[in-house]
């Protein structure tokens, strides 16, 4: 292993002897013009991307390069106003990475979107940077390790356009149309195994996702043709396959013509293009709005008396917004979270 300035906190297990797995910039005596720490996004085996704050001088910076290699070139300060090529050598082999550093065009970035699991939070700013805090025991923060964060910390992924997260996994869509994911405790990334993924890695299956619902153990993906696909734990038959077996590759869920989805805990709710609502999963507290608390192993039609525009699944409860802007609710109300000031908007007995 070779590195400049400091040793890594996390070393991934890899058979690639010429792998770059860390590119960092921090304020040191070599980088006095930097205001804070930055970590690059490793984009496969060929590139590194990083965005620094508005007004940062990138003409003379010395990075920390972490690599499974005998040597790395170039060394020392570099002018990053243009792309810089780094070559890594190990055991007679070499690999080349192109490093591009961009300067944010936004002086004071604002929060654009947020997503959360039961114990973690992800925040997307309008400069495309991603920030995270909370539980990271399954790598869902994408920080390159399994350590939780108790303050918002920047995640090494850039140019983010959309994000989805749940208890054991996170997917982000970049502005270039590519999807990247982290987590995978139960195989919900659909990569054929349940191996831990602690940094955002390229996942083409999500590229054309219209929406993604992430539960405690599964990922459900809505494709442009209205089909649903899922992977993960499946303990409460969230994948609707007629069994409780884990799926580490995406399988087709038996419902079609879907236009929107929502999911949380062990429940999924969808709306079809004809306006119908369907749901399946645990339903322990009647959160599917089916008039009972019986689990559903396959999609079941939900009776509603109004036209619905948005659906939201929470922790053992569900909420609907109709075309008139009114909110309808069902499920767990132990803490008054359903706010029944309008009993006529209860769409099934909880």
C-alpha cells in the first residue's frame, strides 16, 4: 500500500493490486488555501471526481492518494485546473486514473431534498453535494466504512440529482443519468450477493428507475414500462414471490401498469395508471387500508372513495393526498400521528 500524508481508516478487500481507493484533500501546510476536508468520488477503475467550494484555488494542491500499489505518480502539488492523470504500479502492473476537480458555481448552497431511514438522514444540496448523519451500520451512508456519524458529514459523491434511502441501502441518481448505490445487508442492491457495500458503486439496473421504494430489507424499483422489480430480504413477502426466500438479484413483482410507489418497514403501496391503489406486506396495524390487519403475500386492491394523487407509507401507517389536496390516513395511531381531525378521511379502519 502507498499513501501520501496519512494512512487510510478503511482498507477495502480487493483482488486488484493496482487499485486507487482514496483521494483526499485537506487543509495542511501543503494546502493552506483549502478551507476544509474533501474526499473524491472513485468512479470505477478509471476516474476520480471531486467538487470543492465556490472560490477555491485549485491551481496548486497536494492530495492524499490511497492505493493498493507499490508506487503512485505524480507526487506532490498539482495544478487541477485541468484533469490530472495518476498512474499506479504494483507487481509489474499499472492502472491509470483521471482526476477532475470542479469548483462549485454556488457560493451558498441550500438544501434541495432530504431522505431518511429510521435512524439516518441524507441531505442533498443544490450544488449536487450529499451530506449524511446517523446510523451507518450497513454502509447506507456511503462513507467508505461502517461508522455512524452524529453530525452532518459530506459524502464522497458529486453531481447528485435524486436520492432514495431506507434502513439498509441508498441509491443516488447523478446528473449524468447514472445510478450509484451503497448498503446491501440483505442483497437488496440486486448484485447477486449479500456482501457489504460501504461506498457508492455503479449500479446500472437503477439508471432508468422512475421511483424506488426502500423498506427495512428490500428495494422495489419502478421501471418506465410500469413494471416493478425487487430484491432483498423478503421475510414478510415484500417481493410477492409466494415464499420468504432472500433474493439477491432483481425479480419481477406480479403487478403491472404502475405509475407510483411508496414503501416503508415491511409494506408496499402502489398506484396503477388507472388510479387504482394496491398494497401488500406485513399490514400488522392495518396500514395497507384493506380493512383488516392480515398480511398480504401478493398485491391486493385497496378500496378508496376518492381520486388519489400521492401515496406515502410510514412506520405502520399510510397517507394519501387526493386531487383536492385533502389528506387521508390509516394504520398505527398510538402517538396520534394520524391526526384524526377529519374522521371522514380515514380510508379504512386502523
